C-alpha cells in the first residue's frame, strides 16, 4: 500500500501543477487537517481549509510552480521534498525555495498534510528524527 500512496501523491502534484484542483480535493478526506510548521504553526480543517492555505501560499506570486524532487515512503505517510519557483507579483523578482510536505493517508485518502520549511521538521513529523 505504501508505494501506492507515493504514486497517489505524485499524481496529486501533477494535477495541482496542471490546475486540476478537483483531482487534488478528491484525494483528500472530508475532514483533512492541513498544518503549516515554522514560522506559521497554524492548522486548517477540511477541504476548504486546504484551499485557504493554498490561496495564502500563492498570494503575491505569478508564474508559480512546485516540482516534487524526492519522495520518501514512510508507510501510511509520504514525505516529499519540493522546489518552488515563482515571480513576485510586483516587480517580477524570481523566488525559489525548497519545502517539505508530509502526507498521511488512510484508505487511499489524505487525512493530514503537513507543510514544513526544513527536512528535520518533516522527518521528525513522521518519526524518522528525534
């Protein structure tokens, strides 16, 4: 099942980048919990909460994309290192950054999504670091 989870998350990134938000939302449970780590530390609930996080994340950028670069199979969790590229809405300044996502899946659906700025935070969230 864990390799299937990795493939589901990989397909979700492809759909998200292609603008197919329905596919992304279909992957999520109705009561999905989305958590943003440091420096935010906030939690959102349900699919609407995920959409709120996504809208906040994209605000102020144009030509935004996110490319998954590494997938770590952690059983019912999948850790993804991803590179973000965008341009600032005002002035067009290029912005690049790496982020770590932790997906927890149950019965093929995402029940929790954690967003982290460091590998250590992400790996700690799945119990791979102390």
